[in-house]
């Protein structure tokens, strides 16, 4: 068979079935995900073991490989930053009073 015959027998992918705005799922290892979050990869793996961050283990036992999906990591980070924000103190006296209550 010639190359042209082989190419003609292979069905071409239809672009009609795939939306143009869809993104491919990007799977990251611990060092890549840690670089996105600007943290140490060992801390990220520890958080994955504890279930603090969305992660997917590969293998069984203590020495698992962890993989992270970029979109899940970014969504988790956005949700986390929204929860962590505190409203500003109404006045300086209330801010000082809150600090005094915490240190007492």
C-alpha cells in the first residue's frame, strides 16, 4: 500500500463533535502542581495524603504516585482564597479589641 492509500483509509477526526471552547485535561505531577501553587512539592504531597487538596493517587501502599488535574487545582485555589478573606474591621478599636481577646 502507498502512503496516500493508507491516509485515505484512516478516518479523519470530525471537528463538529468537539466544542471549540473545550480544554484538554492537563495532568500534572507533584512538582508541576507545586510550581503552579508556589509551594514545596513535599507539602503538596502531604496535603494530598491528608485530603486537603484534590489529588489522584496511582498505586497502593505508602509510596504512591500523586497526580493533579490543573483545572481542579485552580478551582480549589479560587474557592480557598474566597473563604479565607475576612471582612475589614469597622474601626481601629474593634481591631485592637479582637487582638486583645485572641492573646488573652
